[in-house]
């Protein structure tokens, strides 16, 4: 795989609950992380005293975060609506030359900032709220 442009890692939100996805406006940086908790099943009989983990157990989760410039677009309005309503709509993350991750996420924080001599910015964080799907390119 060759190097990819960071701008091609896209975060999209379902605008209307009908599967109409649009890229989050103004994002300059985005990140997707996957996590899996472990279940420790180590006992006195564990070989050499090494920790043992239970295969396939534990909670899986994903997190999306991003930052960008505030543009007052449809996606900004939708993100605020999702946050204040406590909704968990579908989002997509397009990973260039790899695939698309899709599923329900809850917006856990939105932060707005600005300086007197600069643009208004925002940061957003989301946590997975159900099973995710991955579609390879």
C-alpha cells in the first residue's frame, strides 16, 4: 500500500436517518480508534505464571474524534442536534484504499473555540453505540 493523503480519511454523518451520509463540514483532522477489553483467566495452573486471556471475550469499542473549522453547515447543525437529543445515528469513516467503517455512534463532546484574530474552530468526539460493519474497498 502506498502512502495516503490524510484529507482522504473522511467522517460522514447520516443527515436524515435514511442513510444519506454527508462529510462533516470543516474537519481538518480526524481519527478512528478501535479498542478491545481483555478478560484475564490466569490461574495458579497457568504455564510459567504467564497471564492468559479468554479468546473472543471482552467488550469491543471504537471512537471517532476530529477537529476543524466551524462552517455553520448542515452537518454542524446535525451534530448539535444529535448531541442535545442524545441520539445515536449511523456514521461512516472512509479509510482511503482500505474500506468503510459504519455504525451507530454517540457524540460525547463538542467543543467550540476561537481567538480574536483567528477562525472559530470545533472539536468533536464520538463513541460507538453498537455493532460496527467494515466494508473493504
